[in-house]
C-alpha cells in the first residue's frame, strides 16, 4: 500500500499530480500559468512540484519585461477607489 501524502497545513489527504492554475501579478499586469502540484483535498493548499516555482518566476519576469507571450483573456477592473475596505 502506498502511504498517501498528508497536507503539512491541515493534515488532510493530498491528491497527487494535479494541474492547477496560478495567477501571477507584476504591478498591474496579470498572467495565468499552469503548474503541476499535489493538492490538499481539504484546504486546497497546492504543493508545487519541483521546477514549478521557476514557471511562476519566469512569468513574473516576462510581465516585467512587458512581453505579451500569450493570448489576452478577460479584463481587470480597478475597484480600489470605489470599493473600500471597511
Ligand atoms: Zn490541507
């Protein structure tokens, strides 16, 4: 029997080798990247596989350089001025 991995945060069972999306932000630019991770079925914590953090760093670097490396999807609405924290 395989010993299933447990979440380091909550102790829940971890679903191995999932594909998850990460939203990467650099100033006001945002990119979506796919990474592989083991994901906790209880709290949703994603434990990134080796090398996946490099994808996130690369995406931030691409945004910083102003490169449009992929399709433009969706819109971003700036509600910072109109919706205030209470
Ligand atoms: Zn968890």
